[in-house]
């Protein structure tokens, strides 16, 4: 029997909803909203009470710090120490899907919980107009992880947020499918050479070119600096088998370009991008994984994805999901 879903907390964006969101955030409540990457679960970053609710609701370990979202560089540098590198990266990629790790200034108003008591802090200026409007009207930074339970697949639709939390969140702002579909690139800008801790829509090549440096990717699970990367992540309920070029009938298949099961296959299959476009594949990834996870298949098999550009981020998420 199918479950009846009442999703009265999902609302389209309007001036009234903006006011409601800001009222809720001012009272230390949480609000879910779309960003250009994935849906976020936001709290006033200056309130311990509000930020602690994020960890509680997501069941997130307190050692895994959050990203603080701000309007612009000026707001970022009110609590972060700028470096030559952070300036170059911010000028090139903000507003947009790049999170910059910086040193925190002393005695700021940011909740210690938001950055898990580290000396560093992750900051992003989002392109999303909705989140920009919320930050401006609240006039405070917003701490926001992806709006899913810890370790699960990130949400790219308002309905996904509802599937995760139901009515435990008072407001989920709906703006359809998010543009990028994959979380922001996280880059450490505390030294002269950028280190990418989480690959994302801003690729290694883009960062190398912009900073004229030997920027490198370091997603090693031993990295103390990136506690979030220690964890198995982006999990589906079903077992995920990656880099599969053939598919058994008891499995669901997530294809790419012309890598799809033949006519004899009678299971469920979806194609991340028939054209073989990696941006389209990234935008479809989490939604398609969720859809296949709901099928009757035993396991999910995924086609090999070219490991270049945003494909590196896709493969990073798939690898962690398959652990
Ligand atoms: O696109 C995104 O980044 C979305 C939207 C909502 O902005 N947010 C998001 O947040 O993906 P979350 O919490 O799911 O991922 C944040 C990542 C984690 O891997 C965390 O460990 C890392 O950023 N992080 C946060 N603060 C850090 C810090 N001070 N040093 C190193 N890594 C940090
Ligand atoms: Mg997340």
C-alpha cells in the first residue's frame, strides 16, 4: 500500500515566504532552501541553539563542520582571514559553487559549533537568489549542510528533503531541480597552493588555470582537515556496484551515453546523459540514484563515468556511496 504524503511544509518562493523563512531563522528554527548545487538545511550561523539543531536533525557527528553561507566577500572577511589565494578564488568563482576554507578570526559571532571548534572555517557565497535574499534579509551568515540525513544522498528536489525529514522542518522552499545537482567544490586557501578537499562543479583544471598554480586534489580519508571526508557518504539503501559495463536482470542499471543494457534486459534502467554530457549527468545523479533505490531491484549497477571535469566529482560521490 502506498504511503499518503502530506507535504504542507513545501512552499513556492514569494515575498511572503521570504518573510516567513527569515522569521523562522530569527527564532532559531531551521529552513530548507534550494541552492545552485543541492538543497540546504539552514540555521542562523551565529546561534549555538540553531546550529545544534542541524546536527541533531541530520544525526550528524559534531566533528563534521558546516559551510557558512554569506552575501559577499566583505561579509566573509568579517570573520575569516583573507589570503592572496582566497582573494583570487573569490573574485573568480563567487557567487557560485565554490567553498573556501580559511582561518577564522578571533572572537567572531559565528557559533563554535558551525566550524566544529576548528580554527578554520568553510565559507561560500551562493549564486542562488533565494538563499542570497534570505541572507540579506536576515543580515547574518547562514550555516547550511545539504538537507539530508548524515551519510545519505544529497537532495536535488524539495520532495527529497521531505522524504528525509517530513514535517520536522517547518519550511521547505521549493524551486524545482537544482542546477548543478552536486555539492560545491571545497578548496583550502590557507597556503599558496590550493588543495581541493572535495571535488565539485568548479573543477581542478578551472582552479589551476585561474590561480596559475599546481593546485591538487587531496580527498584522502586520513585528512584531519576534512572530517566530512572521513565518512561513508551519499549512500543508497541498495548496494551500489560502480564501473559496471554489464547488468544482471536482478539489478537496476544507471547508464551513461551509449552504455545501457541491451534488449534482453528486463530490469529498470536510467541514463545519466544520453548525449554523454557530464554536467547533465551531475545534475541527474542524485535524483536517479534515489529513483533506482526505490525500485524492486536487488542492487544498483552504474556505468563507468569519464574521470575528467565534473566527472571527477561524480566518481568521488559514487565511490563513497559504494563503500
Ligand atoms: O553545495 C554545498 O556545498 C551544499 C550547499 C547547501 O551549500 N552544502 C554542503 O554541505 O554540501 P555539507 O555539510 O553537506 O558538506 C560540507 C563539507 C563537508 O565535507 C565538511 O567536512 C567540509 O565541507 N568542511 C566544512 N568545514 C570545513 C573545514 N573547516 N575544513 C575542512 N572541511 C570542511
Ligand atoms: Mg552533505
